[in-house]
C-alpha cells in the first residue's frame, strides 16, 4: 500500500490590535470566531486589546483573520512599525474625547441626582423638575452619550454574541422607554429617567477610570522604550557627528560621555568606566567596563568616556529582546484564566435569562409589571463581566513588567504561573551555584609543565565549557602557544580528544582517562578534590602528562539564595557532571543536603523526569549547553542570562542577573502575581454573587447597581497595580 506524503503546513504568528471590545465576553466571542478557522489557534487578551494568532500561512492571510474579527462584530488592523506609538496617541485622543463627553453627561445627570436626594424625603415629584423636563434632559444622555452602548450591542448581536453593551443598552432602554411612555401618553406610573441617566454616566465614569488604570498597568514596555536615547555620537569619515539611533549600523564607532545612556549594544574599544545596568539585570551595583567589555543599549554610563563599536542595533539589541519577551508574556494567557474565559462566554445570555425570570417572578408576586421593572433592570446592570475579563491579564501585565525591571524575563503567562508552584528546584553547579569563572590553581606535570599546557590548550580550543576557558586563559598568561590538532571530538560530560603531532591526545576527568587505560595519581586527585577543586588529566601518545586543578568559587549569594528557597518550601537538589568530592564540597558550602555528581547531560534530564514522576513540581536552573536537555524536561526552567544561547532558548524564565537569588525573585513574583489574580477573581465574582441575588430580591436600586458594576472593574485593575510595589529580595535585604 502506497502512502501519500502531505505537504507540511507553513505556520505563522501575528499579533493583531483589536478595537471595539468592551468586556471579557467580547474577547471570548472573537477568540471563538478565530478558532473556528482551520488550523488557527488564537488567544484574545482583553486587557492588552490584542489577538495573538497562530495560523497556516499557506492557506490564510492576515486579511482573512481581520475579516473574521470584523464578522464577529469588531475591528482589527495589521500591526505596523510605529503601531504602539500610534495606538497610544489614539487612546489618548479617545480618552480626552470621552472625558469631555463624560463632563456633559455628568452635568445633565446632576438634576437627577438632586431629584434622588429629594425623593429621600418621601416625595416622588419635584415641582422644579417636571416630567417633560426629565424627558428632555434624559434623552441626550440616553442616545448621544449612550450611543456607544447601542453601537456595541448591535455589533455584538450581529456577530452572534452578547456583551456588556447588550446589558447596559437593554437595562437603560427599558427604564427610559417605560418612563417616556408614562410622560407622553399620560399613564399612571413612576418615572425612571434618573436610573437610566445615572447608570450611563456611572458606567462611563467607570470606563474612564478603567482606561486610565489599564494604561498604568501596561506602562512597563513604555518605560523600557523611553530608556533608550534618541540620538548618538558616531565617528564617520574621521568626524564626530550626532545622528538618530535608528541610523546606527553594526560596526559603527560611537562615543558615550559620562552621564549619558548607551545608544545600542556594543563592545568597548577604548576607555574605562562603570555602567549602571540595573534596567537590564536588576543589579544595583555598576559594572566595570574596559576595552573588550560588552555594553548594552539604554544602560547608563557613570563617569568615564567610552569609545565603542556597535554590535547590535534596532531589533537585535538586548533591550529590544527584553521588550519582545515582556510583550509576549503580557499578551499570553495563564491556565488560571480558563475558568474566567469559560464563564465569560455564556455569562451575558445567562444574565438576560435571570433578568427575565426576575421580571416574571416580581410580576407574579406583586401583580404589577411596573414594580417588576426595577429589580429586572438592576439585575441587568449589576452583572457586568468586565472585571472578570480584567482579573487575570492586568495582573500578568503588571507582574511581568515588574519582573523585567528586576532582570527576570518571563516567556509567557503559563511559565509565570508554574514558577510559583514548584516544590523542587534542580540546580547545576558550574556557573549557577559557582561564579562560572574558574581559574587554574595547580598544574602537576610528570615532566614538563610547558608540554602539558601546550597539549591542554590545543584540546580546549574546541570546547565551550567554563573549565576550558580557564585552561586557555592560564596558558595565554604563561605565553604558551597551543599545538595544532586534528580530528577533535568532545564527549559530553567526560572530556575531549584529538590527534596532536600525529598522536592521540586526551583531556578530561580521571574516569575518562581511566576508560582509555590511563591512570592519575589517586592520592593527589583526592587531595585536590576535597578542596573543592575540579581535576582534569592530560595524556598524549598513550602517556599521562599530568593533571590540572581548577577552582570555581561559590557565588557570594548562593548560600543565602538556597536558604531563601528552602524557606519558600522548595527543596534544592544539585546535579553536576563534576566529581563527587568537588560536588560534596560545593553542596556543603551552599547548604544543599541532596546532590548527585558525575552525571552526563542525559542523566540530568532523566533525574528531572524521575522527580516529576514522583509527583514533584520540578524547576531547573542552568547556564550551559549541557543543561538544555534537563531544562527542557523541567516543569518550569530558568536560565542564567550570561549562559549559553541554547540554555536561554530552552528556558521558560531568563535571569539577566547571573545570580541564584534571581530564581528566588522569580518564584516570589509568581506567587505575588497569582495572589493578585485570585484576589481579582474574588472581587469579580463577589460583585455578581452578592449583587445579582440582591438585585433580583429588589434590594438594590439600579443606580447603585450601576455604580457597583463600574467600580468592580476599577477595583480589579487598581488591585493589580499594587504589584508595582513588589521588590526583588536583594533590594529588600539591603
């Protein structure tokens, strides 16, 4: 039987700015519509007003996606280079326009407020505000100020859904048209113009406050963008000129004077200074810069003059990478949001059904449909799903922004949620618990120290391991020229081998050499290992040339970080490829009770999987290529920012500060963020759980219901903004 190979689907991603959403039900409706398209996966974020969409690029275009959004009753545009700036300007203009409209609405509603106060005396008809005057005042509020609710309701219903606008338009229309009929046809009944006008004004006020708070919640990215200077001093054709940062190209030489921000990523070629990199790493102490040191865009030069060459510009700077990560995290959805999304999708129809039942029940109980009107309207107004839609994304927005400022970059909301749930943290030794800058401390040569270093330097030229760099640096300091080599091969977690001067050469652990029938001095090896030093043997032509001892000291904060993790209820386990004696020394110094040594990269991944099978929520932190398999196997993975690109790519959280304490910060931030989310969900639900029964029982005036509904969204966003007070633990300790 012949099989036919189907062509692979070309997948693409896009973030579409969406307009017209007024509540979580809108986002749920758009998401449902997009996900009906073949092979499309969409997540719509009400707080950021964006739709993140994965789609088959060979069958669908962005225009098809926009058409689907419009079919649902909303609008979307293609993202542009200056899209964020343009959208910010549009939002500001819309906010000012809405503020003017609200002022008019509030002035028109003031007479009704006076009327409501007058009604508290037991009077229902004020001689200074006759029924016809109420009709004339309420009409512009209902149909001019409130036109947005009718428009939104129309678009939602046309798209086959229902949202907050439907509830507001339906509730206020019932109150307005009933009162208008009483006035125009001389019927006997109460007037509810004050309820309709007050509800629209209060909801309008709530939306204004919500917009302002949401702008503050999403300010993290704007703060990062503002850090980069607009111009730079560049040397071209022997002249120094000031040009826009956007015009800098890789290879350009630029000058940074004391007190100025560095315009792009680069490398120092002349000068010396200290640079404040807190915005990048969260580290408060400035970093020393000399010739050859890397510098990063938007970091602040302190006192010296630096002459640098550009290595990363535009979208290739570290700052641009941080902004992309923050945007992706803010636009993603956490698993906890699924509950809110499920409820939002059916919320409005259920509320309308409850309002109808309330109306019918009161009509049957009181025998008067006019008395049934008020509780039915109150049910419609109090039950707005806005707060439900804002509960999770606003906290994610503020939390991920706070993390970015502290040098904790979170890939997505799911990773942020998982980080707070870990109960076991697996850590690598070299570069994670230790400084990752090992140095050669001892060279024990059988004959000639120069010979062993010549062979060792040649073998280590092909390795990226920190221990290899230590050997190379030591050989360079001794001005020893590495031998030429051929047939280089690295055996992960063991050592390296090659052909030098026509003879086989080996460098690696004592076990690696023993596997080739070569033995080191066990007494010398044990003595060095018990001092926390890593020992490698060197052999050439079937003969042991000697051994090299390398020490990598513990980071100053590692012991405190381990203690802080244990205080959070997290067991710390060290897995390393180093020998058992060195591992035991480092574990003892760091305060770690459980460790395993002499592991290969695949062994680490197996240990992580075994812990997961025991029901553990496992986190893994590492910095090297050899950590990538274990990072990928962990429930949530952390990569040291100074580590390899492979480790960073495999990780869920990147720690820009090369410090285990940043892992503590990530866990604390996750737990703080999800405490806020749970509080927000409580606030969102409590308004409805308490408000709907009170409204249905006739114990809640529609005006009070409107105020409560408006404040529910404001309280949720304001609660999320409290996350801006979160500080990294290192700052707290200081």
